């Protein structure tokens, strides 16, 4: 029987080679790359990676270019975060002006 790779995940194939930081990085990238992502057109969790930077929805057959390991780039994520923070600050300011 082989050893369990519950902790190591997909990077268990490397064994004790390459160092723990590199193996953890590969594990996280593999997990992100192979998981289901939301389609920008039909909003279902059915987008899978065709090749590096090419993503395809299995439901609506939308094919688009995005990041190599994730269809959502870090830039988009940070812009969404900034917009959410701005909305939160604005709503807090509205609550303070109504309460005063």
C-alpha cells in the first residue's frame, strides 16, 4: 500500500524532493487549477482549464482567455475587494449622517 497524501495533496508525488515551500506552492496551484470555477456568462460552477490560459464552460460552451492557473486574476479580485470596501465605508458614512 502507498502512503496517504492527505496533507501533501497533489504534491505528494514529489516525495521529499524540492523543499516544503515549493511543494506547498505546487499543491495550492494544482488545487486552484483543477477546481470548478464560475462561468462569467452563465454563472454556473462549470469552468475547467483546457490549456494554459484557456478556460471553457462545459454547460454553455463559452471559451475565454484568463490566467494560467485561475480564470480570475489577482487584479480582478483586488478591484472587487476595493469596491466592496468603498461601498462599506460609504454605507457607514450614510448611517452616521442619518444618526446625527
